[in-house]
C-alpha cells in the first residue's frame, strides 16, 4: 500500500487506494466496477470491499476510468501500471518522430521566374527529403511586384510536381497565402 503523498507527486490523474474514498464530495463514489490483476471483471462492488480485496492480495486499487458509471477500478501494482503507461506514451512519441518532420524549401526568384538549374537543385533537395520519409513544404515567395503574376509561381509548382511524380504526392495543392504560394508534398506510399 502506498502513501498519498507519493502518489500525488507521481501522477495527479490516477487515484489509488484511500484517495478513491476521500476527496471532494463530487468525486467520492460508493460503488465501483472492479477488474482484477489478470484482467477479469469481478463486477460492481462497494469501494471499501474492493479496497479490502486489493489489500488482501497485497496490491493497490487504482481508478482507471473515473468518468464511467460506475467508475472502473483495477487491482494491481501501481508502480507497474504507471510504468506501462509511461512506456506506451514514450512509444507513441517515438512513432510520431518516425513519421518524419516537415522540411521547408523556399523559392524566392528575383525576376519572377526561376532558372532551370536552380529549379533542378531544389527538386533534388526535395527528392532527398522525401526519400528520408519527410514531408516537404514548398514555399514560393513573391518579391516586390511579383505578386501581380501568381501564375508564374503556379507554373513552377506544377513543374516541381511533374519532376517528382514518381516519388511524391501532393498533400496540399498550391495555395496563395499573402505574398507566398505554399504547397505540401509527402512521400508516395509504396515508393
């Protein structure tokens, strides 16, 4: 059985043992649905009976679903359950990082049109980012009066998409936002 001060420091969301009995009047409950350490449902019982059962087994009574009617409590080792929860959270964070980040490629031509060589270098960089599994945000910046001819930016974006047709798919088509034309490319599935 754990002391309340230890539990409060570890996690303010999960209530265990006597914390389920005590607390503000609106969070106190009389009956709970109990699940044992093996995952078997024991049914609905009084909180004091469930707590006595947990203490008898030398384990904790942990409130896992406080919003359910009646709240769901699990009998188990609080440290182990907390460890599994943090392990799941870390795994989810790792998966999010593996999905890749959004790389940014900016094109800001001074005369309104970009040269073929400069465009090839940009395309090569975009292809490299896509092969690494990252999404690419392509930003065409209009400088000065260039905004009066947005079709030049759209033509450049179309050329990029055509050259990367084998390894990229357009996730967000070119959209004019202020003085920028923005498009997002993602790696082609199966490429």
